């Protein structure tokens, strides 16, 4: 009997598009923030000042594999290493006054599979829970999907980081599960929560983000707009 008489299921064909390039160092500009290549001599003083100096401020490093830093020079040496890497590809987040207020990155970039991750995301406490994170992620997603042609963008965080998990859902990422004992970070176990957006999800998420960011409806909730898109991809942390 022919071997293919009982065919096994296989995935859908993927169009043989050109392999996308890696994120370029060009500046991405929004209405309230810009994302540009990290420039340690230019950025280190402002980035250190906005992320250090008080215990409440330094809590932003809790779930990061690095930081806080004892001295500005120590952070400067770390920023030098960050600026020299292509994966992660770090970007400084710049506010409307031209001040560095945080960092983001593209990482785990796999052009042949058209996927990458957004991570190493932190902002000064003064701009947390403002439009800054939403527009920063919007700019990165627009570049990933529309500019470069990736088909999957991932978001991963410590499973104990409820704020990051809630942010992923609010931004339209779908929960994909927990990788148990995934990493050891600062000598402690890390279970990792996985989220992702794929290219089929992006048009609806983009429309909701643009409506929230640039529309004239101040009472809108992005979480409510995206809730139908993430329904069926339940994250138990969202109940907490």
C-alpha cells in the first residue's frame, strides 16, 4: 500500500516571501515618544537618574536579569554592552522634550521564521501607566509587521509579574501558556508567561491602538477594545 494512502496532518503552506531584515537603527517617531538607537555617552546620565535614587524607583528592576546599578558608571558600562549588540537590539525611549525615559528592545530575532520578541522594556516611574508604553509598543509592532514583514511578535515575562501580564493582554497579545522553570534569574527560579501576536491579529489590534492613541475619544479603554480579540486565550493572572 502506498505510504501516502493515510496522510498525516501538516501545517498550512506559508508564502515564500522574502526573508525580512533585522530592525534598523532608524528612529521611530510617534506623537509623544520616539524610539532611537541607544547612545550611551548621550543617554547614560538621564537613564540612570530616572531609574535610580529611591527604593520605589528601583523596583522597576525587580523582574529584570540586571540592575539596579550601584553607580552611574556601572550602568554606563552595561549600556555600552547593550549598544554593541544586534540581538537584543536596544532602543532608548525619548519623550517629547527629548529626554531619555526608558528602554525597549527587539530580541530573539529569527528572520528565517519571521518572528521576533519585544522585551527588556522599562520606563521611569513618572511615565508608567501613561501613553508612553502603548505608543512605544505600537511603533515597534508597526515596524515589525508593516515595515519588515514579520509574522509573529512575542512578549514574555516572569509569570509573577502581574503588571506585565496585564499589559500584554491590554495591548492585544494572546496568552499562550507558562514555561515552568524556564530560567534562573538573579539566583531565583523564573517561570515564564508567553504571549504573542501574529500577522492575522495585527490589523484589528493596530486599529484599536490607533483609535485609542490618536482618536478623539478620551473615555476609551484599550483593554476593553482588545478584550474580544484575546477572549479564548485566558491568562489566569488576569483574574488577580
